[in-house]
C-alpha cells in the first residue's frame, strides 16, 4: 500500500488506510486499493507535474528590468488545472493532445476544453508573431514528436527526418 500510494499520489498512506487494507481479506482488496488511489484528486496533481515539465508549463516568464517583474499570462493557471482535471478524468492522451493544439476546432463551445489551448498561449510573444510561432513549433516537435525542428527552419541536415522545405 505504501508503494502504490507513493507512486500514484506522492503521499504516504495514513495509518488508518494501511490498517484497513491489511484487515481486508477479500481477493480483490489490492485492485480496489489501487482504484481508490487512482480516484484521488492527488493522483492528477502528482502526475500533472511531469506532463507540465514536458509541455513547458510556467505561471510566469521571469524577472525583468525595474519594477516590471512579470511577463505573465494571468490566466495560465487554467491550463494547469485543465491538465490535472484531464488526468483525474482519465482523458485519453490523444484527446489531451488534440485539445491542446485545436480545442477551438474540436469543441468550439466547450469553455472547459478551450482551457487546453493554454499550451499554445504559453509562449505568446506580443512583439514578434514569428518568434511565438517558431517557439510553439519547436516545443510541439520536442514534446509530441521527440524531434528538434530548429535546424530545419534554415537548413537541411543529412539524417534529419524533417527538411527545410517541409518545415
């Protein structure tokens, strides 16, 4: 129970949880215990951290000159919450990716799904649309394809799967 709880929720089980599990002699006690931890909201919170690293989540850009300390996206937390909720709802990976890159097309009237497009907004660069699009393409390639696409913007490499024309 300790290993399952730490793996799924990142938390140590309470003594009462351990006692209840040890006292349960039913043949499906283990699978019910696993299902209980999977149903916990802590499950999505724990695993969302890993996905947010891959998908480059950040609440704010960082320190800048003077008193202007943020170049933030004030509603980016909605994307974070969408990730946690999607994991807790056991939403399929394919659906999560689809919503992140095209929720406005897949579910145009669903405000809950539109939050997923925070993936596209997280790198928004007000002063240069090309920089924003380049960053979005670069990070989409890294996160979903496992490919770096930066070089293909300007030149070809002999063994790269994406050439400059395709870029």
